[in-house]
C-alpha cells in the first residue's frame, strides 16, 4: 500500500471513529469503507480512486471536514472525486436520492467506480444485516433505487457489475425470506432466474424451460 492510500485510510478511520452501520449487526462504519476501497482496487481502480473510496463519506458524514480540507491534504483530484460522491445534506432525503439517480450519468470514471463499489457494499449489507426496523417494502425500494443509480453510471467494469447484480439478487431473496410470504419468495426466485439467464444471454426458450423446471420443483415441495 502506498503512502497516499495509507494516509487516506488513517484519515478516514479517525473521521469515522464511533460511527456504525445502520444494520442489525451495528458494524463499525469503517468496515464499509474498507470493503469499498478493496472493491475499487479489485476492479482496477488506481491510487486516487482507492484513496477517494476511503474518503468518500468524510465530508457528508464527518463535519466539519470539507472538500477544501481534502484538497489540502490529498490534492484537488481526489477532492474532486469525493465532491462527485457527496450529497447535499441540506436537502430532504428524497431529493438527495433523486439527485443521485439524475447525476449518475455525469460521473467521471473514478467516481463511477467508487459509486459502484459503494452501492455493491450497501446492497450486500441490506441482504446480510438490514436495519431491524425496515419493512419488506423499504428494503425492496432501497434495492430498486440502488439498481437505478448503478444502471445509469457511465463506467461499470463487468466484474463489478456482475458482483453488484449477484448481491442485489441475494438481497431481494433474503428480503422475501425474512418478511414475505412463501408465494412472494417463489415469485422472487422466478424473477431472479429470469434476470440471471438474460444477463448470460440465454434465449427466451431456454429461459422458459428454466422457469418451468423451477416451478415444477416448487410444486413438488408444496
């Protein structure tokens, strides 16, 4: 690990000390940052993108840290990436989420990569350790919103996109398994089978065969 990334990691760990994720497990927030940085590196991100991954929530969640502070400490380019990833907390949450969708197409490659890693980490967390008070509808709404953001990003390496979709599918199935009915879970499984088959380029006939096979198995179990 080079000095830039090490400094960004140390700075982020200090800034986010005492913060925890919203899920039932209440994991330290730095676990999320570490995962995002690791994913960015795994998907080919360069040093500035990896450093920005560590820092991407410092301005938004760690006042009084500012973009000017990041520019002084880590340079204008990294501060610029973080700026692309920082929501305006003065706006209502619904507006911030709308703007994330709207602005996704305008992201630089580095910001797109960090955003993809961030959403991949968050979607995985919704599956493994969702907030205890989130309803089925809220969990599904978050997943759909995250997918909408990701699908509009201009730069999404295949390996990263595949990982996002894998976690998305698992999180949807987990949501129905935790809070839905058996029939809802079965319908969700059918949707996942169809989505995965389409991503792999399966023909309509092949997809139909896979769905019928799943349905036959489900009826046998019932």
